C-alpha cells in the first residue's frame, strides 16, 4: 500500500521515488508526490525525512528532519 498524504484542501497525494543520474555521473534518488499511484510508489516516508505542505499551493513535499 502506497503512503498517502491528504492536504488541507482534502486532496490525496501518494509518495513516489525515481533514481536519476546527474550530469557528473552521480546517481541520486529523488522523492515526489503524485495524485495517482504509480509503479514506483513507496510504503512509508524514508527515515530522516518529514512531510510538509507548501503554503501557496498545498502540495506536500519531503523535507529533511
């Protein structure tokens, strides 16, 4: 089951990840929220992170704890 977050507006978002390669050749994992569940959904928030909501749009983002 994918981790879900419901914002103040009542919209539900699901946490996902993607592994990307940066210009210098270094690999990095990025985390993002989407309105639907996709194949790379996460079951929980990664350790060391917390979910915060942006004030202007209400979109959830991960922030280092």
